[in-house]
């Protein structure tokens, strides 16, 4: 699966399960870490875990598994590394503290308006 398709699939799964403030940043021009970061929020540790579980199941069904997952125990910030796409799901206070969108401002924000169904997510 190409990195853009993988990023879009992750965004759709997050959106369909009510993740908050979903954004994607194309970082391939500024870093060798990945092609995209996807950043989303959950309102509690339970929701953060559930969102990553939904992504894991949906992608596993497509034959894609993460290279590693970090932070699942505390669920304050869960990172799922899919190689070309790295997913970050935060609780609100952790997202504000780490502010990945600001840290990776040299990347290119991805327009998700054609991918995200909910107007509240934009």
C-alpha cells in the first residue's frame, strides 16, 4: 500500500470513530522518519486506546501491521509506526504539551476535506 493511501485509510478510520482534530502532515521533504504524520485526539485513555485499536484492526484486515506501537499502557499518547506513516493519538493535555503540529511546521499540512466526513473535524 502506498504511503498516501495508507495515510488516507488511517484518517478515514479515525474519522469514522469520532477522533478529534484529525490532521496529517507530509514530512517526507523534511525528514527521513516517514512520509506522513497523522495526529488525532481522544478525550480519555479509553478513547485513545479504542481509536488505535480500530486502526490496528482495519489495517490488519488489509494485511498491514505496525512496525511498533508505543504508549499503549498509559494511553496518554499512543504512537503507531507503519513505516511510511506514523500515527499519533493524544489525550488533549498531551497533544497541547507536545504540539507536534508546531514542531513539524516545516512539513506540508494535508488537506483532508475530501477524506473527512464530519465537518466538526475540519
